C-alpha cells in the first residue's frame, strides 16, 4: 500500500517511540499535516499558541523524560520562531528533533515567498545534523539519523522537508550504489573510566580532609551513588541549577544552589574545602568555586569536551555518573573524622533558619520570598517544578525544599525568558497524573506566558490530575535586569526600559477559564497556595510583590557594593527601600549565626 513521504516520516517517528509532536501549522508543512489524518492516535499533534512554545515544550519533554522531544513548524517565519527554544535545548544538552517545511524544490533559489536558507539558519543550533530531504528515498535515513544523533549527542537535529517532497509517494531506497539503508534502534552504552584513572581519582579524594561535591544534571540518574560517595567522603553536596532535583533538600548535607543564586552553606563549603569532586556539571562561574590551588579536583562527565574547563582538575574521568561512581566507591575510604561534615550540616541548618527569617521580613506590599517559602511547606508529593529566568529564579533556587521523587526544569545555560509555562505544559503531557507548578515574573508572562496559559486551559481536561499552578510575581518591573543595571553597571534603574505596563493576571486567568487568585498581603499567601492546589483545575496566583527586595548573593563582594553605591550616587530613586531590605536580610544572617 503506497503512502506519502509525510506519512512515512510520521510513522517512522512512532516506530522510534515518539508519541507527540509539539507544533504550529502552516502551508509549508501541509503534506505532513495531512498525514496526521492517517496516522491516527499513534502520534499526537499538540498545537501550541506559538512555535517558540512548541520548541520549549519539546525541550522540556527531553529534560523531564530523557526521551527525544520533537517539534514541527512551517517554512520561513515558522521555522525562525523555533530557534530560541531550540537553543535552550542545545545549550542544556537535550535531544530535540525539529522538522520544518520549505518551499517546493523548483522554487528554491528564486527568491520565492518565505524562502529562507534553512540549512544555514539551523546550522549552528543543529550543528550535529541538519539536512534537506530532497528525494523520497532519503526520508528513512534522515529520520533515523536525526533521532539517533539527537539522542547520542544530546543535542538538536533538524530535517528540512520541501512541500512537494512531503506530498510525493514514498519510495524505499533501492539496493544499489549510493543508497543508504538505515534501521531503528539504539541502546545507551556503559561508559566507565579506566581502572588506573579511577585509582588516581580515589587517591585524590581519599587524601582530602574537607571534600566538597558539586553535582549537575548529569547526576540526575545517580542519587544513590552520589549519597553513598558523599557519606564515605564526609562531603557536603551543592547543586547547580540544572541539577536542582539531583538530591532532595531534606538531606542535612545538601548545601543547595551555588553562585549568585546560591546559598551561604555552599559558599562556605567552597571557600574552605581542600578537595572538589564535580559530577555531571559544567557550572561556569569560576569565582564561586574554590580558588585555583586551594583544592585538588576530580571531575566526572559523560562528555569529555566538558572536562577540565571550569576548574583546574587533577583527574578528569569520562563516564556516566552512576556507573562511574559505582566503580569509584569501592576504592574510597570512609573518613573517620566527621568534623567537616558536622560543620557543613550546621551551616545548612542555619541557612534554613535564615531563609525563614528573610521570607517573613516586611515589604511593600509583599515579600516575594514568602511566596516560595510557603509553597515549600505545601509542595505535593512527586511535584514537577518549573522556573523562568529572572528574579523569581533566585527565590525558586533557594527557598524550595525538594523531596525525593520531585522533578525540576529551567533554562539553565541559555537562561532565556519564557520557558516556565511551556515547560509546565509539556510536564503535564508527559506526566498527566503529577502536580506541576510554574514560577515566573510578569515580564515573561507578558512576553509569552499569557499565550501558553491558553494552551494550559485548552488541554487541561485530558489530564488525570489537574493540579497545575502558575505563580506570577507582579511587580511591574523587569526585575532581574534592573538589579543587574544597579549591581553590575553601577547605574540607577532606567524606568523607560524596566517598567512594565500593568496587567490583571488573575482576572485574565478567570477570563480564559482558569482559577485566578490575587494576593497582596502576607496573611493571604498560605491560603492562596491551598486554594490553588485544591482548585480542581489549573490556577494562576498573581502575587503583588515588592521589586526592591534584593536577591542578595551568599556574600556581597566589594565590586558589587561599589557598583550599588555608584547607582545610589547617580540618583537611584529607590535607594532607601533597597538599603532597608538589604539590611534586614543581612541582620537575619547575623542573628542566626
């Protein structure tokens, strides 16, 4: 029975185990769209409000499931709109396949409408594999290679399919010279370092008296091994943002996040350690790691290209985190002196007390930290938590005390605005029985989030568990950049670039059929979370927060203080409120010493 190239490509995706495609239609993919009529429920077309949402959702699917995510868009502008979400996947090393349409073959080179050189456009974001399907006989190996290469390289791949090829009759590649006869299937290899390299790593770790561990997304599949290694070494464990869920935060030796968004116990550990073990992380900010020469280093990463570029490591191990740690553990000696571990645990306990105090400091009208602090106490079991990029990320990283089984996702490396709600959408498709909570600011909400909320409303009836809560920090300010203007550039807030138009987010949620809750006083916060989590349908919490609560780093460096002073001298209008809020935060740290 004959079939079109478009139908063959969809069928081939299902044979690879793909269940859904996040997409937006256009006439440049008509041959693929028509094939969805015949593929039936084997492959779902999930229409999103914007191609960028589709790419973010495919990226989130990869992050949360470990499977290849797939997105689709039409030629020209549709393909262009995918780029930001695809770069999010590329920079966070996630396997995503983009299928995009193109004008008919006979039109190419004729400056035809919507004709864009897509191979050049996608060459960077899909640097591992981007190819045109110019003949029906190519379709088989292009789909197979796109999925396999995305999986193996943990990166983005792209297939460009001209409109007339999509509608052409599919032909199997012939058994002749020049034909490519590909097949389905791939099994992840077991990658373990050589015995002599493991011995060298063990010697470094066994020699250390104050070992610090930093884990990232590469350790997400190795919680037991990370815990056992930390127990043997008497180490504390810090988590890079992409590894937020690598270990639960109720373990007393987990010091939490690192960097500008980091915790004081992590900073204390990095300042005092004599040995550093990095597992599955490429945390880029060297100023928050031990000083060069302070600590001996061991790093484990599946990608040898990422080894030894963040800290001068003594031993670099190429290997899967879980398998490598399992091979390393028998070579490690349990440290009998537990004073370093006790010191770390004391700092961790103190830190949670500081966060509690800081969250309850007064603000005008609402302290944003209180929203996250209260959410932490009400987190449902097995929750999936997504964050945007902005000041909301600061509080999300610090205040949420994750428990075993929870998942998280954010744009860790690209740090783009707008993924939180598209990520939440994809989380619900992948895990319809689990609660999902997205946190973002009003800037990202206005940019794309209000569109993605329409998708949430559109699809929510199909989810077994309808718990999906979106927290929006409403402060009418592009807050993270405002703080960067002050602290990095020494400039006062530039109102024309930073002020946002007012918008009624809770009323908008009600308008489109969601639960909308507006909060503008501290005593309302706990009840708002209870109402949202028990609403029986997706809910939006609009929290009217104070933009002048500073996201204080673990310790304020001289350069940061000097830049803030410059901003004040140049006429920063909110200096008084900023200083009061900052002083309260630092007093809380002193009280809980």
